[in-house]
C-alpha cells in the first residue's frame, strides 16, 4: 500500500510550479470555509510563512500546513512559539489520517529543527478534538493581535503543543502581529 510522502520545505526554496499547486490545494481545502462574522472576514492573515509541510500520494500534493516563528506576549511576558496554520487536505483525500501524519512530522521538525518550546494554533471549536487527538491542548478562547497598527481581539479556540519541559504562562495571549 502506498504511504504518504512528506517534505518540509523552506518557503524561500519553493519552485513556482509547486507554489501554484500549494495555492490550488489551499483554495480547494478552504473553499467551504464561511464566516458570518464581519470581524473575522476583515482579518489579514500573516503571509510570513517560513516552512511548508507537504504530503504527497503518488506524487500528488494532498495535504499541507504552514509553519512560522513568532515572539508573542503571554501575560506581558515574551514567549517564542512556532505557529501552525493553513492545515488542509484535499477533499478527496480526507479522513485517511493524512493531516494527522503531517502534524506528527511537523511536531518533530518544530522540536528538533526549529528548537521551539511550544506550537500554537487557532482553530474553530469543532476542530479542537482533531487537534487534541494529535497532542494539542486547548488553552484559551480569545487572542489579541495587531492589524494596521490597531490592537484587535478574536474569539477562537487557541491550542498549544508543548515541545519542551517549559510551562506556559498565565495571562492573555497577544500575537504581536497578524494571526495565522
Ligand atoms: C481538518 C482537515 C485538515 C483534516 O484533514 P484530514 O487529512 O482529513 O485529517 P485526518 O484524516 O488526520 O483526521 C480527520 C478525521 O478523520 C478521522 N480518520 C482518520 N483516519 C481515518 C480513517 N482511515 N477512516 C475514517 N476516519 C479517519 C480522524 O480520526 C479525524 O477525526 P476527527 O476530525 O473526528 O478528529 C481537513 O478536514 C480539511 O482540510 N478541512 C478544511 C480546512 C480546515 O478547516 N482546516 C483546519 C483549519 S484549523
């Protein structure tokens, strides 16, 4: 049986053709994402993705996620995290464990190559169990971020992945920039 082939690639080294495939899969995976909340719809998502984790079946790109480093403020204290965003699987290839396998590979990369103490992502409440099964812990239901010089808040599930012995800090989470 064929298995998922995974590569984690710096966004500086993505050839144009692959970049196009990434865009296509991203649009396809998120095509049904609809939000009634105008606040949510007015968010500019960070484009400073540092690495892409990509999963292929028989050479076809079927699942992907992005990774970026960010220094946040948690309760006013600076904390480095690796953010995960844009987790998506081609609709024809969902519910086969591909995104979970990709998250496991990303976890190893975040710990060993990016030397992060925590992963952090935001997601819809109904995705909490999916990430929970992959080791992520629900931490809060609101984040703060900055867009166009304005501090804003977003009600959303905030999840972290502990990657080292370090404990998390109490207090509000300020992404100190755009969300991902
Ligand atoms: C969320 C998403 C990335 C999951 O991708 P996926 O490759 O289907 O993920 P997995 O197969 O690892 O897990 C998905 C579910 O399938 C289940 N599953 C895994 N293997 C399975 C199998 N062989 N048979 C049946 N179900 C299976 C998992 O248990 C999981 O269930 P859960 O959602 O209740 O936890 C995908 O649904 C998607 O792209 N959604 C649209 C974009 C989106 O919302 N992204 C998340 C942003 S936070």
